[in-house]
C-alpha cells in the first residue's frame, strides 16, 4: 500500500471532519457515556482490524478512546487508514 501525499491526506480529512493529522498520523478521540461504552467500541475496532488485517494503537481513558492511525509498513498514512477512520465513525454512531 502506497503512502498518501500531504494533499491526499488533506482531502481525506475533508470527509473525515472530526479527524486531524497529528505527528504523521490521523487521529480522533471518541467519547462515550461510560467505560462500558468505550469497551464496546474498542471491541468493534478490534473485530474490524482483525478482519482487514490493519491494526491501530488504541488509547483508552475511561469513557474516551483515542485512535492514532497510520500504516507502519508504508511509513505514514494510506487508504487503509481512512477506511479504518470511516469504519470507526460508523461504529461510534451506532
């Protein structure tokens, strides 16, 4: 998978409006009603990551979950990262 250019990343962030670029990764923090809501979301992310074989770091702090996403093998962001971001947004809203 090829690393995206800065202009491609900016375009991707245009449709992933709650995501931002931080330190060469795209990132978003999700907030849930409680810790159990966070854990349910994390399970959905884990299931998705296993299914597509694209794993991310997951930072959990009580009712908040932060996903810093990049494709380590490509040395930056790829289409896979924006696919994961879109999936995560869907999981959070369901």
